[in-house]
């Protein structure tokens, strides 16, 4: 039929366009086209707009994961309540029935929240990051959903340790060679023995996994020369490709919505600009050198204002710049517990410090920590024993 022939032609042409693009850029990695040191929406668009097959596969993946969650939400919390209200509008429900309905609704909300968290986790770093942003917005979502999404802050499935150690070895080798990015020809095919040799040349033993996050995971190790305990944050492999594809789709959605709004409403278009702001922030998190620079800046600014002698109100870990690259961030190891897990008495002691800390950032320094979810704030002890 004509429909089948058109579909086959469209699929064939899409595959040809992507094949031709891959052939043309076969000698170049994504990092040579999309720079890590700054956000460039045009570079992201130019890389992805000629890869229709990959885009279609990702869209189908998103629909497959989030479609059932959205459908269940619409049925359970919109269509079904409306239908029940219409059918039983004249009936008077007793108190027991009302309580039972509320409990049933709460359980459905818990189940749906878990499915949403699982879907966001499966879809990868960009969607995990969106979930983390929502987890600190009680003005937008219910406490039940809020609680479930907060698990995305510290319960992200890790990737293979061997892959992480290979990334670490590649980056250590690049720092020795004086290059910002690793050389594919020399280090991309490192075997396990070579990886261990490079890693253990800088650290006393192979680092141990302690936590996994949306963009990377953290390992604990001891430096060979200074004998200092450090936290090694290693970026997930292929993260640049994964995140930029999602950002491209997000910005394409914003452009489409703005176009529709300009046609059918008098509303000023803002979706693309709004999503572009999120894309800029999300993309710059892929550059660990920028994160290290921010960390060093805040350490200097906050320590000079809040700490004196053994009395420390705020601690920002020291960055070990000699090990830090675009994909690896090595910081001083600090013992502590997440703020959300601290005893109530300690939290009450720290509330005035927290208020002063964020007011200082907003009103004095002029720059502020824009991602203060529970996984990013820890409680430790000052040298005089007071909580910090």
C-alpha cells in the first residue's frame, strides 16, 4: 500500500542520512564537535539534527518508559475519580468509605511514585537530574512523590567498577601527557593490567566504590605520595552523548511549544528560553574542571567568612587539582552523614548556620549553591567537636 511504501521510504532515507553523517564524522569524536568547556546549543543541534534514527529510538524509549506512568496517572487520578463522582453523585458516602477511599488513593500514589522513580532511573542521567530538581519542590508535588524522588539523590544504580577505573586511568594518563582529553589511540584500549598499573601508581590501592549519582560515582582512596584520603568522582561513560541528546530533544520540544503558542495564543514565547537555562546548567555539570573551580572559589569565600581557628561552621572539601580533569574530580575526603539522616538535635543546631550560609551566598558573595538537595549536604564535626 501507499502508506507502507511511504513508511519504508522514510525509514530507509533516515538510515541513509544517519549513515552518511556517521561516515563523514567517523574520524571525529563527539568531544571534538561539542566542546565541554562551555555550553553551545548550536553545536549540540548540529551534531544531533542529522541523526534521525538515534533520535527516533530515544523518543520511543522515553514513551515506552513514561507512557505507562502517565497513562496510569490519568486513569487513576483524573478519569476514574471523575467517573466515580458522576456515577455516585447522588449517593452519600459514610465516613468509613471516605477513609477507605483516601487510603486507597494514598497507596496508588505510592505505587505510581515508585514506578515514576524507576522510569526516570532507567531513562538515565538527564531524567534523574529532573527528578532530583523536583525532589526539592514541595510547592509542586505531593509529599508522597517528594519522598520517593529524594531517593534519586543517593540511590542511583552504579556502572561497572572496571569501566570506572578505565576512565580514571585514561584521565590520569592525560594529565601526565598534558592534554585536557585522553588520546583514543593510546589509552582507549588499555587492558586491565595497564589500568591497575596507572591507577596504583597514584593511589595506594584500587579505589573503593562508596556512592553512585546521576552523572558519576564516587570512590574512596589514599594518595600514594601524601597519604591523604580522597574522594574520586568519576563521570559515567558516554555521558556527553547521552545528556546532549536529551537536551537536544528538550530544546526541540520547547521550540515546538513556542511555535504553537505563537500561532494559537497571544502568549509571549518563553519555553525555549526557560529550557535553555536548564540545559546550560545541566551541560556544565559535565565539566568537572568547572565544578572544581567553583568548589575552590566557595571554599575560599566561605571559609574566610565562617571559620576561625578550630571553630568551623562550614567545610568545603579541598580540590586536588593535579588529579582533576574534565571527567574526574578528586577532593579531600570528609567523614560525615547526610543532613537528612542527622539527629534532630544536630539539625536544630545547624539551622541558624544554614540560614546564614545561604543568605551570605545570596546577599554578600553574589553566587550560590543551586543544587542543595539532601545528597549534597553532609554533617561533620569541627575540631572542637561541634557539628559543622
